[in-house]
C-alpha cells in the first residue's frame, strides 16, 4: 500500500506559505502534485496547482492574501502508481485587505467599464457571469494591476461582476 505524503508547514507570512513534502516509505517517488485552494468572497473557490519533480521537496508559494485560510492537498507519483491525498490547512498572517468597492458602467451593448478602489501594487481578479450559479462555477475572468478595466460582454445579457 502506498502511503499519502507528509505535508509539513515550514513557515507562513502575510503573502506566502513554505511547506515540505516527503514520503515515509521506500517506494521510489518521481514527483508530487499539489493543489492550493482558497475561497474568494464566498462565491468562488480558487485553486493553484503545482507539479513538483523529485522525491523530497520544500516549496514556497507566494502572492497569497493576508489572513486567508488555505488548504493544501498533495499526492505522490510513485513507481507503483499515485498515492492517496494528504491535506493541511493554514491561515496566512496579517490583516485581510478591505474588499474593493466596485462600480460597473455599460459603455455600449458589448462593453462594460469596471472601476474600483483598493490598495496599489496588487493584482485584482475581475469575475463576471450572467447568473450567480455561473459566477460560482465557471465565471469569465481576467486580472489586472490597474483600478479599472473594460470588459467585453455579449449583447442583450445582464451580468454580475465581482472584483
């Protein structure tokens, strides 16, 4: 039986998490697949996937949000097949940034100008869809470091926006 990998949180800060991966077995490990999950404004679960080569690994994941719960799951790729999943949870330190205040204004039937307030030197995600279900499951999205963006949409539809 292939055991799950051990995920150990080495350190964390306002915007990063460092963790190590190892196996407690003599089975040869070729690498790991790691998923990092977090919930964005209760509407959208985000995920970042890392493919890691090699048997032992210390990883640092950066560009995270302060005071946010993250779930890290991992499995090992071995000579006998994939291991079961292992999970750890960690909350980054610091104070969570205030949610931006979004304004969306139709420019014409296919373009919407979105603008918001918030800190500088960060990356914003803009999510939009025609229903709450679509906004949760599979929204259109884009990112920018600016405080405004023009989004192209389908004509004759109403949209929900989230930044």
